[in-house]
């Protein structure tokens, strides 16, 4: 279509919104005239990305460079830095990478500086990447100091940057400032880079432990390093005895796993029984929620606790209840397909194959359903599914 004809068509429309809608309907990648008009009306990132990709694939270097820079400007202005990083690295063009690094660096913000450093390093610019990491660390440390009353985990970001810079002692100190939950990261850094500090961290981790969610595994690790597992056993046995659950099961995974690791199987079972009793009490109090995904998510967490102590029967019941709720409640299959496979892996019970059969039927995968029904010894049902599959196939060929 000639440019004048397109101008006339667009001129007959009564608003830019309508013009944009029409242009989007007739756009195809590589149609420069249409694409540029769309981008003039609205810097649509999806059209821009399609045009950049088309120019790159078809060797149009000038258009690729022009649009790639425009793409970078758009993403930086709209704070979509992480998406920009992946695109620029994927394009593999050093000049475009330089442009992206410069634009990201100009913002002076934490995220863009981090991604600029990663882009620079991906293109072999080690010195520039390090300079950007140093700038990033300065911004993170300033932010840490500015938020004196914010959560301690504000130290985690600069700690991670220190690791990238090889400033391992600083990283260890910052991780430990972030609170007990980050002592395991401090231990990892010390083991890999500063082995002389391992005992120091372990001693602090052992001395500063208090009953809390998610930290028992770190406590046991510290005890093992120091040769104090007998003391750790007494501490966690007391914790198990005094425990009064008040949270979902996932909060007790660390305690149960640690008790099992220390050979305190009876104590671990006591914890699981307490948590289970609490869960059933909550279930009775909120019976109307029992069909919701979130309720069964917590039941699945409880199943993991039973699995940790080696009891499979409750796991089977919990997983089957979750699968049935999904099948009957119209959940998306992604919520429970893995539970079918997990149940089969753990128990080998045919009940899970029967649930897989119901799912195949629900998804109208009649050929697969026929094969599975045959494996389960139900030849009549297998034949019915086979007939359904053939009927569907015949309709598909006539359309």
C-alpha cells in the first residue's frame, strides 16, 4: 500500500486510539511503515521488541541499532531493568551492550547499577563491571545507614555484593548483622573463602540460638562444627517438649528435620503430632475453607513433616484429599498433578493411578486414559475411552 493511501485511510478515522487499533490489526513483523506509525502513536514495548528481533534476524544493522537503543531507553524510563538485562545479553551486540550499561548507570539506582554490572561482565568488561559493583555497594551501604529502623535484612543486599567483589570478610559481617536467619550464608562464605572464620561464626551461631522458626538447622550445623551435638540435642529436645504450635506446618520443618538428624525420632514425632492436632483444630474451625487451595497447601506442608519422620500413611491420606479437592473443585491441574506423581513415588498405591486416570478424562486425553485403564485391569473402561478417542479424531479430520 502506498504511503499516501495509508495516510488517507488513517485520516478517515476519528481518533488516535482508533488509528492505533487499526494499525495493530494490520501489523506484521518487518512491516516498517506500519510499525513506525504504531510506535509514533504509542511506544508499545511488544511491537518494539518484535521489530528489534526482526531487524536483527534479517541483518538490518542500522534499524536494529536504532530500535535497540529506543528499546533500552523505553525500558530504563519504565524501570523494567531486569527484563532489559536479559534482552541485551541475548542480543550479543557489544555496542548495544555499551549503550545499555551507560543508560542504566546514569540512573544511579540500585537495580540498574546491578544489572549494568552484570551486562558489562557478560561482555568481558571485567574492570567496568567491578566499578559498577563498587558504585552499587556504595548505594546499598548508604541505603542501609539511612534506614536505621528498617528490618535487619537490609544488610543482605550489600553482603551479596561484597561476595561478588571478593570482599568476603565484609560479606560475613554484614550477613551476621542481618540476623540469625542469615548465619548459614555467613558460614557458606567462610567455608568457601575464609575458613579461618568458620569456628567464630559457629560459636556465635551456637551461643545466640533461641527457639525460632527456620533456624534449627543452622544451630545443628554450628553444633556439629564445634563438637557440641550432645548439648544441641538437649536444647532441641526441650524445645520440642515445650512447643505449642500456632502457625502453619512449614514453620516447623526445620525443627523436625533437625531432631531427626540428631537421632531424636520420638521428639520429632511428638512435634509432628502437635502440629497435626493444631491443623485439625483449625480445620474444624474453618470447615468452609476446606475446599480452598490454601488450606490444602498447608495440609501438604503437614505431609512433608510426616515424610520427614518416615510415616507414609498420613502422607497418602493428605495427598489424596488434596488431589480430590482439586479434581472436584475445578482447580487448574498444575495445583495437584505433582501430588499424583509424588504419591506414586512415595507409596506406589494404585489410588494415585486412579486419580491420574480421572485427570486424563477431565483433560479429554482419551487415548492416554485408555492405556492407563488397561494397565489398571479395567478393559471395559479402556474400550470406552478408546472409542471416545476415535470419535474425536474422526471429527478433527472432517473440520
